C-alpha cells in the first residue's frame, strides 16, 4: 500500500523499482512479489499505467498541451517514451486519443 501511494504521488518524477523499494524499506524482490500478488502486475507496469492515466487526464483537461510538456509532467523521459507507453496501454497514439475522445 505504501508503494502504491508513493507511485500515485510521485509518478511525475524519475522513479524506478529500486528507488521505490528503498523508499518502502523492502527488497526489490519483495516489492515485485507483493505487486504481482496484490495488483497482478509488476511495479514497473503499475508505474507506466499510472503515468499513462495521468497523461490521459491532462490531455482531456488541456487538449493543446505540448507533447514535450505532457511527457515531462507525467514522468516520461521524452515524447517517444510517452508515445510508446500510451500506444501500449490504450492502443492509440497520443494525438489519436485526442481526436477520438
């Protein structure tokens, strides 16, 4: 629960599984097993889903947001990473999501 809350609050920062485990005072292995057991996904998958969900929310609120700014606000290292994760999660490119929402 602590790790999930930490991701929900800090998804916009540079955040990895090792850092998340350290913050929670647990091993990486323990954290990965706990996420699989409780959420049926890895911590990395959960982080990506959280970031994509935040990107979708920002896009609905501000359809004209520049992609570079959107990527930065949601914790992606750049627009390419944002687009790749967005496509994997939604089946649509970022700009196509806007056209069809």
